C-alpha cells in the first residue's frame, strides 16, 4: 500500500486517476485495468486521460504532440 501525505489523501480520487493514467501511459496497465483501478467505465477513463496529457489510442503519443 502506498502511504500518501494527507494533502493527497484529500484528493484521493484525483490521485488514483493520475497514477492510473501514468501507469497506462507507461504500458504497465491496459485501458481496462486502469479504468478498473479508478472504478470508472473504460470509455469514461479514456476521456479523462486528456487531463493528464495521455492519448488513449496510443499512450506513447502525448497530448502535447498531437
């Protein structure tokens, strides 16, 4: 279990989405696995990826490069 400072714990859902997005971007999680981690539907999570600069069709392409 990851121990987070209280400031992060107050934003728990946002923190989990950030970690899931970055794990997806790194190829460590599939889109479905990352969405499950966030308790989100797959396509809702795919849309949320833009908030983290991650492209859901090809995680190696950042939003800055599109």
